[in-house]
C-alpha cells in the first residue's frame, strides 16, 4: 500500500525529450445510464474528477517515423497499447514524418475504472503535439482522442467536467477541494461485460448539472459489477465503514471522500493486504496544459 505521488509538470532535459509526463487518474463521482443510441453506445451522465495520482510517461523524438514503446507493460501488448495507437493516430492526422520512443510507467490498475489507458493516450497526444510541433488545437485533438476511447477527450479537456452523450460532451464544473481513498480490490472488470448485462439500468432520468450531489446520485454500473465480481462488493462494504463509498466507472476500483489527509492516510494503512489502497486529492487542472503547442 502506498501514498499517492503528486502530479507535476514534465521536464525537458534536452530538445526532443519530455520526461515525467503526468497521466492522472479520474473518478466518476456518479455515473447514470440515461439511454442507448441506435448504434449500441450507451448515453451517460457523469461528473468526472481529475486526481493528483496516476501514471507517468517519457517521450523521445525519433527522426524516422517509428513509434516504439521502450518498456514492457504487464498484460498490454505494444501493438494494442493506447499510447502507441494515439501516437500513430496523431501521425496520420498531421502527416508528421517524425516518430517517438515512449516509456510508460504504470501505477493505475488495468480494468479499474480510473481511466488509465485513456489518460495515457491523452498525455501522449499532448506531449507529441508539442514535441512534433504539429500544433493541433484542443478540438481537433479531442476528435482524434474520441476514436481511441470515450474518456480520452476528458483528459485532453484537462479539468473537472460534467459529461454527457457517450462522454464527449463536456462542461467545466468547479468542485470543492477533496481528499479520497481509492481501493483496487484485485479484479479487472471488462467494461463491455458490464454494459452488455441484462441487469444494467439504462433509463435513469437525466439530471441538470446544478442538481448534482453525491447523495442524490449513484453509479448505475455498480450493482452489475458487484453481482459479477463479489470482491467489488466486499471492498465497498469495507470502505463504507469510514465514509460513503462508490465504484468509479465500470469498476473495479472504489473510492470515498475522506474528511482529512490524515484520516485518509490512516484508512490506507488499515486496508487489507489483499487489496491496494491509495490516498489522492482532486486536481484542478491537468499538468500537461502548461505545455506550449
């Protein structure tokens, strides 16, 4: 069990190189499924919050057009890694002849509902848009990102947001400072399996952005995940002893807002050894937004 490393802006030790590029986690403070499109995609409403904890990536420009991941990532083949796919998508969209070496330092668990792969992809788009001097604006980057995953535009947007549609319609929200405990209960939950379940609620009435409170909302995916993955339900019950707990995204990670960093640290220390627990705080702005394009 570890405390959360803070997200800081990247450094550039030499031209053509960015080191320590942050890819923060996100929480879905609630997640309602309000309908379904004719193409099968579910319509959602959610409030997305950035956290000051996540993965980091390093980038080095190549003079050829090769895109290579320079380190192994458990259970993620290089060819299917969203970072590699994001880099190639940016190449294709801009015709850039340059390539990149990418190192991915994973902290976020796979299948956790924290947006790890999508966040890594967004950081890749922002970093290489800077290093390659392709100078695409946010709207165009989001168009590229949405083809990679519904959460990618949020990380490119770079601040807390009320999201609708399939997650691409974003409105900024201002959330009060908060401290969280996040627990990964050891399950990797396939998003497709949750959305395919016949038990999933798909008709929650839409709410207005100013109607959002934790108490009046829920995560519609949580009951399905708890039924299919009992360890999620067990972790929710345990964390719920300390504060109201909820699953993020399609799971498996759960979270609770805690009254102080000291109390959060105490809960992390008490977490059963079979799970992973982290302390994290809300992050008002994505650190990669400090880069000039």
